[in-house]
C-alpha cells in the first residue's frame, strides 16, 4: 500500500459525499489530501478535476476520488491530464474492473446517482484491487 495520501476533490454537488468519503478513508487508515471544494456554494467542476490531475502528476498522491453531480464532467476534466486514468463507477464490479483491467488511479462518482453505501463500497473495492497487468499493459500504455 502506498504511503501517499488519497486525494479527494469535488464540486458543490459532490461536497457532502466527498466529506463522507474523506471520513471513511481516515477510518480505514488512509491519509487524505483534500483538494476542495469546501462547501456547497456553486463552483465549476473542471477546476477540481484539473486539481486532481495536478496532484497526481506532481506526485502528491497516487490515487484519488473525484465527485460531481453525475461524475461525468469532473472525470472528463481530470482525464485531460495524462497522469490520470479516472473511471466513472456506479457499482463495485465497475470499480474492481477499472483497477484490474484499466489500472485506473482515480475513482469518479456521481453524488446524485449513487447512494452513500454504494459509494463507500466502490471506494473500498477500488483501493483494495490490484492492477492485473499482462494482457492489459499494451492497452493501458496507450492511455497515457
């Protein structure tokens, strides 16, 4: 397991879920790097997707969680940075396969589309699952 913190970022729609997952990460023994936002006041999701990309690209974190209303916009923004492989997941199977087959390093969630227990389960599976490598390496290399 990495000693680097898990980075978390959200827009206003994802703020409450980010705070819940931040606490859950700490309960699981992870250090957390909070990239914002810090309230439910309206903000622009691309700013926080870009912040996640910068945190991973600079080596401040190796894994992250990003959240907006649907998870779509913030994942698009984060994936603009070549250091990010953000996967939008709505269940644990997607979270597991995102790690195993795609070596995803950022879990994207939609706060308006997944419940808190599903989000916690996705996060736990995402962090616990290793990348399989092998036959997937060629494809993952094309993503960066």
